[in-house]
C-alpha cells in the first residue's frame, strides 16, 4: 500500500514511479490538491485507469479528491 499526499505533486510522483506501479501493482491512497496544480485530478484518474487500476473516488468540498486505487490480480 502506498499513500500519496504531497500538496500538488501527486501526478508527478505517479509518473516518476510508473514502472514500479506496473510491476508491483500496489494499492494506492491518493489525496489530490488541485489548487496547486490545475487539472491534476483528471490527469491522475486518466493515468491510473490507463495502467489498469480500479478506482473509488470521493470528492471533497474544496475540489480535492480522495482516490483509492487497486488492481485485480
């Protein structure tokens, strides 16, 4: 399990670890911060779906998302 809550750098962390995500398929908990990076919510969701993750998304009042992501084995 990996938790990512980096005040706007979540997408860039996922990109940096994309090879490991594809190989090891860890479950993820991600809290986005779109006020620091406009469009990050959409980029994160698109990326995770593209590499085969299932998503449960909870929207917060301030436009941030809490994302639970997992892969079926």
